[in-house]
């Protein structure tokens, strides 16, 4: 089973298009799948937009009463699929964005790598020249911010949230973290931390180059280059300090 998990806050303009394209892809590339959307206290028509798709798709909507943010929505989705799966070694969670920057046409390649033995498949953006200016700026800054503090071997783009995780890896992560959050920070920092922590429980991590799209969503980007860069810096510095403390304790 493939679980396509989508955190959504005020994505009425694009969430329907995304679901329809997922359906179209898997009419041609037959696999058992379920779509799970975490509606993070949307105030637009996201809920109304989702309703008719439940009649034609295996769709479940989880709704939070208060907004928990991107990291909180991802956490809720990870815990939901971990409870739902019957075969954690054979099933996978694919995290996608509700704003349609993540293209469903890339899903078969991610699944192919998973079926070939990869425990985590990271989608890396090969061209961001069409991205909004704030995204381009943060991407340039983010690499410089993280480099002195954090290394993820084999991964060039740890910021993109478009990924596949074997659910047994996520269960091991949940067991290791207990009641603590599985990812620190928010936004890009949360994507980096989830990948870093999950990778510790994976035997094989692979990457796939993808081309995102930014021309369909009608809302402005939520990326704030300076504030998000500061968040990444704080996260990276805290992570290095924690790792150094743990190493000292073991010695």
C-alpha cells in the first residue's frame, strides 16, 4: 500500500488538481494506494473542495481544530500511516505538498526505487529558476547555512519535502523519539530534520531529480528567506550541539 500524505492549509485552489492528477497517474500505473490529507485548520474552501473527491478516490481527510503548522501536520500524517499499515516493510508513505509544486507524474519513479529496495527516496529539484524569488533566495542561503553544521551523504537537496519513506523506518523513528516531536523546526528545517532522523533507521537512501512547478498555485509563496534562514541556522547549530553532547556522553 502506498499512502500519499498531503499537509494542507488553505490550498483550495490546487488540492483538487493534485488529487485528480494522482488518480490519473495510478489509473495507468496500477498500485494499491490511499490519499490522506491533513487539513490544518483551513479557513478557505479546502474542505469543500476535498469532499467530492472522496467519492472517486480512496481519500481520508484528517482535520485539526487549531492550526499546528507544517511540522505538526507532517507529524500527524506520519503517526496516522504508522497506525494504519498492516505491512510496514512493504508499505510506504509519500509526502507531497498541497500547492501542486510536487508533480504526481514523478511518483512512479519514486515507487520504482522503493520497490528496488530503497528505504527512503528523496526528490531533488533540478531547476528552480522558475521558482518565486523568495524560494530562490532561501535555497542559496540554506546551503551555506547548513554546510558547517550538518551533512547528509548522497543528498544534495535536503529541503524539498517530496519524499517516500518505508513505513517500517518511520515506525522505528517513532519508537526512538517516543512522545517527542519527530522533526524539530518548521518548514524547510522540519524537512531536513525528518530526513536526518529517518535516515538513521534506513539501510538505503536514494535520490531522484524532479522538476517542480510553481505556475499553477494562485497564492503567494509562504517562504520568508531571512526568517527561514535564521530558523535553519538555529536548527543546525542545535543539532550539532546535541550530537556533540551525545558523543561526549558515550565516551
